[in-house]
C-alpha cells in the first residue's frame, strides 16, 4: 500500500467541497515550483514548468476528471503522457514520477480543503470541537508526522494554521474531528499541548531566494489549504498579480 493510500481511498467518492476548491482556482503558468508559493496554491492551479495556458488547462481538466470521476493514478498517467506528447512538453523527472506528483499534490490539497470546509461548519464545530492528527501509516514515515499521530487540540488552535495536512509531498496524514464524548472514550480530560512552530529556511537553488518554512513540514506546505481558500477573496491569488 502506498503512502498516499489514505487520501486516494477517501477520494473514491468525490464530495462537493473538494470539487469546488479545485474548480474555483485560477490557472497560473510557472517556470518552477516556487513561482506559486505556499498559500497561493489554495487559489492557483499550476504545474511547475508549465509555461503556456493551453498546457495548464489540459492538466487542469485531467486533474478535475480524476477528482470528479475517481480516475486512478494509472489512468492519470496515461492522460499525462497524452498531454506531454500533444504539447511537446519537456519536464523534469521521469514521466511516471512527475505524473504521480501532480496527481497526488492536487488531489490531497482538494481533499484537505474540502474536509476543512466540512469540519468548520458551525454545527460540526459545536458537535466536534476538537481535532486529532492522524498519521497515514506510511511504510517510511516522516518522524515528525509520526510524532504528531494522536495529537488532540482545539479545532481553533493555531497549530492547524501551519500543520493541517498534507504536510509535504506524498503526505497522507489527515485530521479526525473529535467530540466531548470521543475525548472521554480516549481517556482524555484535556487537550494536548500544541507543538511550537519552529521557523526554517530553505534556499531555492534555481533563484537563490531564501524561503521560510516550518520544522516538520515540507517547504511550501506550512499553511492550511482550506483556511486559505476560505479566507482569500474569490478570483485572486495571494502574492501574485490578479
């Protein structure tokens, strides 16, 4: 079972919020993966190195089909190969690997944003005021993600602003809503202490730009996709000219 199995199983049946998240994005061309950075990804559909609108739109349609119809990774790879041939696109990495990155990154973000939208409905928060970090069960886990497994915090804790999964490429972690009764069944009388956010820096080898991040989270993933989607105005991409 792959590290991404948790997310792909959940996406066998699409739900409206995840589809809306992807559908409402603006298509943005880019020359590299840091051109559209962090929260901007909640509002922009982009594929690193895809520099023409027609190429972006073809990838967008293929990803939408995957989300709406439950297209498998193997089927997506076939569509990826057809798009590459059509546009003569010279991409970084082997085709199978690159297709998987596009497929998993976009579907996991849509899943995350959709679930966040559901979990923050007023009636849902009233019934489930706590959230629990659930590790994916990956065969080769990130140590920090595994350390967060089982962590229970208030749904409004700032931790979720920077560590609401996915927390990296191929991350299949998720958030489980917990009720007062659920807390008691776990033998808990209070929430855990939230981990402190420790700032990190990464240098973009292509541009030399210093990129700030958070320890335990892959560069560019230290934000909450659903919150960024909800809080930013429609039709705009934070950090980019509209």
